């Protein structure tokens, strides 16, 4: 190894020796008892060594180097394929600080449990120490972390997803604050009696714990090697821990994409958007505008950190350096930009392998290959009756490879944020687009993000709203109602001039025949154009129960095959259905008791008043003709 390579008993050779990091690494090593400790420097040479090791172990399958420069396929264990939300814990001192939508564990009890499972958990393995930065190294909005892991797959993935190496290390040595993250596969190679067993390509443990201690800024993850369970800079640190830090320090850490939208006149606006998982965030982040003259550039596809800048405006960064995207459904017809980003330097997990060393997943191409090796490593044909790629299979790729990446995607000071969108997968009620009437109404829109359950769920739950406030349900590191209060406080702190405008969007509304009314994908640029025109004061709106919707003629629809009836249905208001939704919202709010901010109860009362029979008639549908 090129970096320091020392035994736990000999950590004094490390140049972190006087720092908290050194003491912590030493203490962790004493518990997990690795065979050796390797400090990761982020260098290409170390990455090449680890890649060679992963190939040798059978974890990495090298892909055809002509079609896929420096790219590899990994197959996980079949029972370690996704985040484990039921094993994900928030360990705040008080249960109320975790709230009813998180799994709470009393910190002392959790530490005792973790002590049991982590003791000796790295026996026979190498313990890697990965200093990393979320956000540009040394940037005013960035945060440092150190992940300890016994998975080389995690190290090479962290090198793509975060900034690791000497830069963060120098800042740690200078005494900057940092987040402690410990990850173990829970698969020691040497047992209590000292007997060694052979390794497997994807080690893991049937028992899994993903524990967060927001008060001490610590993450302890055991038993899983997959994605958000193991790449601890992402959901665990950049959302769960960072959201709690942001609450304390007056900023925001959110589950959002971030784009730059430029109008035909060349004016740029930055837009962040929160959607629950699997609602097409990556597609919107890489949208190819169909509306002539408009362009969309990518800044981030999953996480946004926002802080008030020196000029009083809210500024935003993407704290990640890579994409950990869901492969199925990302294809030449739905997101060609993402597919183009995958020209090389990509780690594929749980996708299928073609006979000529290429990768494939459902939706990558319209034509389905005649024969594949599926994500389990078994022969597959179109008649197999099972997916070739796991539905949660992933690509891990550097963000700089995305062809639509904005030149300021890694600006340390971030970009000024002009608008925030909230969206869910809503077959009914929620119109294509509506602007919030006020900051409080915008927070209400975020707090009521939800998706209707589809036929994939049990029949009894079809149509039932699954709540996902701010799209943060599995990612908020504290009480969700306090998160709403924090957004209200941020609005006050930012003031009228500093805060972004807020919109709700819904690409998924269906007609009476069950078909989607809106084509989505590139055509969503028409909605972004209306949002931008609102920001510029150039588009009119009318009041509707959901918010301010486009005036007739103000949504640019030229060249779109959308009939009048579909357009009317995209904005139709069914007061009875909305009142039913308001009742469901009240029940949801009641779960949080008196922690729900008064302003959100007022917004709910306001919605009901707008739906009362005496309220003015529903707004006219935006007419088909373009205004611009
Ligand atoms: C993700 C998710 O992996 O939201 O980004 O689940
Ligand atoms: Mn996500």
C-alpha cells in the first residue's frame, strides 16, 4: 500500500498521532481487531491496488475495456440489495427528538448492542480509514468525515461519491470538526478460536444495524455492504446527521436534486427539487429540454445543502462528488445523458452481464438481449420471468462525467437558489404545477408530499396516500415536525429577499382511463419554463386550492400533443377528494401532536376554507395557446 500501513498496536507511526482522529481510529481498532490498518489517500495508485484486490477476490468482474473503460460489475449477496429502513436507527437521548417516523433507540442500549456486534468484527480483515469531505474540500458549506470500513468496495465507491484523501486529511489535522462513521461488513475471517475461513465475493451479515447518533455526530453501520447502508457519506451523513447539524446551525440538508435552468434570453436560475425515492430525480436532474431555447444543466441528483450567503440569499451545493443512480429505467430513451455519463470509471452493482462483456438492465435499451447472465450470476433469457437486473441495481459514476454537468457544480460557495419544487407520484388532486402563496404555504407543500400506493402494493392500500414529507421520511435525523418548524424559521431568517420561491409539481396525474395525462421527461421543461417566468415576473397565475396555477395561455404548450380535456384534467379540482385528503393530512399531523407548527395547522384550515362550498369556482384550465 502507498499509504500508511500499520498494525493497531503501532498506530503511533501515523501522523495523525496527536489528533482526535488518531485516538478514535486507535480506539475503534481495539474493538474491531483488524489484521492491519490502511489509511486511504485518495490516490490513483491506491485505487488501482484496491481495484486489483477486488478483482482477485472475485468481487469485481472487469468489463470489456473497449466498451467500458476501467469499469466493473459487482454482484451483492441476494439478501443485501438495498437500504434497510427497519434496521436504521436515530439514537437521540430523547425519543421525542427522533419522532414518530424514525426508529428510535436509546443511545446507551444501542451502544451496548453495537459493542457486542463490533467486537472482533474485522478479525482477519484490513481496516481502511477514509478521510473525506462532503462538498468541495475546505469550502464554507462543506463538512468533513472519517469512515472506517473493512470493505474495499466501499473505499473505491467512496472515492467516487466523496472527496477523499490528503485535502480532507490536512483539514482534520488542523482540527476542523468532523463526523465519525464506522462501517463493518460483520464478516470476520478469523473466529474466536483463531480459525481462519475463506473470504467470499460479497461478505455481509444477516444481522444489520445502521445507527445514527446525531448529538455526537456518529454513525455505526454493521452487516451490510450495500449503498446507503455502507457508503456513509451519503444518506447517513449528508442527510441524517447533516440535517440535525443544520437544524442546530441554521442551514438545510435536504433530499433534493439541483439544476441550473437557462432561458432563451440567456438568464440562469437555480432550482432544487425534492421527490421521494423512485420518482425520477435523476431524470429531472439531466433533463433535455424539448422547449426551444431552454437548457438544463446538472448540479446534483440526490442531496442539496443550503445556507444563507453573505448577500442574504440562500446558496446551495451538491455535497456529493458522484452519482449512485438506480439503473433500471435509466435508458437511451428516458435519460440518454445518464447513459452517456457511463462511458468509463463506473462501478455497476447487481445489473446483468451480456455475452460480449457489456452490461444491461431493464429499460437500458428498447431491445431486450436474447441471453444474459442475471444479477445473481445465472443464465437469463427474456422468457425467464424474473428481472435480469435487480430493481435496485446501481451505477456509481463520477459527477464530472455527466455531459450536462454545470461548470459551477463544484463551486465551494454554491449557487444562489431561486426556486424549490416539491413533487410526489400523485394520480389525483395535485395539479401539474402550483406556486405557493407564501413561505408558510410552501412549507405546507413540503410537509404534505405524498404518493398514492400503486397496484404493486396490497390491494387494500391502493390509492392510500403514503406520506413522505419533504421526501425526507427515511432521511431526517430528527423529529419531522421539528424539521417543518426549522423550515419556517429559515424562512424568517432569510426574509423575503433571501428565500427561494416554492412550487409543487406533479408529472404523474392520471385521467379517468388510468393513463398519464402529462408526457413528462423532456416536456417537463415547459413546467420549468413557467416556474422561471414566474421568478422573472413574466407569467401570470390564478388562485386555486393547491396554490397559484398558470393563467390560461401561460404554459407553453406549442408542439405538444395534449388535448384540451387532458389539460383541464391536469388542473381539475375535486373538492370532495381534496377534503378527504385534508382529513388524511390532519390525521398525519396528529401523529406529531403539539410539535406541529401552528402555521401548518393554519395552512390546513385555509385549504379547507378554500374547498368549502361557498368558495369561488375552480380556476379556468390554462388554455392551449402559448403566450410567449
Ligand atoms: C436513493 C434513495 O438511493 O433515495 O437515492 O433511496
Ligand atoms: Mn435519494
